[in-house]
């Protein structure tokens, strides 16, 4: 019987001792390799620019939401090094750094932004190299002078303007037709 108790106690102390010796690993959902070089960024990215954050639009949190839901960041673009950007452009990033989203954007702050994806829906993230202007001096030296953004408005704003013009014209035409029909009835 003592043999059995000794055996159980020995197993217990080995398991307990293992808990103190073996530490759990810290696991990060998003981890970044070394930052890419500026030459690599110029080759890989769709757009590289500096700008001031005008607004942050976070997704509404309902019953189902994810850390990878998109946050829309509206920028006033100051200088462009790659891409064809208007004075205002939107960039999307994941809500949380756990999903590789860039959480550092703040309204009225200025950043250098490295964005990828479709020019109509630029995206960025934690590992892309985004920085505040104050901490991006090396990037500015490597990138050079840059150029001004295009003097066009955001295509979405342009589409909304076109829709308003079409609605006003359609209303005017409808009113004109109704006036003509009314005059015709009075002549009879």
C-alpha cells in the first residue's frame, strides 16, 4: 500500500513540478517581420502618401462582430509618393491589432501611410509601416520630394453629385410635363 501511495505522490510532484518549470507560450494573432525597405514598399504598395486624419468610422457592434471588421479612415492628403490620390481619400484597416489592424490613427493627427489593394478601396495594417509624421524622418529622406494629390474630388462624392443633378433634372422635366398636361386640359 505504501508503494502505491509513494507512486501516486511521485507522479503528483512530477506533474506539479512540470507546471512550474514549463511556461506557456505567448501567442500573438498578428506578428510582423522586419519592416520592409522603402524600395520594397514602392514596388509592393498601391499608394504611399502623407495626410491628416479627418475622421474614423468604426463598424457598429451588433450581436456579431469581429476584430477584423473594417474601420474607415478619411484622410486629407498632403503629399503623394505613389498612386493617384485626390485631396481626400479613404483607407480601411482592421478594427484591432489582433487582426493586424493599425490602431494608431487619431483624428487631426498626420501620418505617412503605406496602402495596398484596389485603388477604389485602399487598405493598410499594423505591418505596413504607417507612422506619425514626427517619427517618419528616415522614410521622408528615402522617398524624396513626392507630388501633390490630384485636384479631383473623391469619386464617391462625384457620384453623389451626379445623382443629385439627375434627380433635379428629372424633377424639373416631370414638373414641365405636368404643366403642359394641365394647360392642355384647360384648352379643351
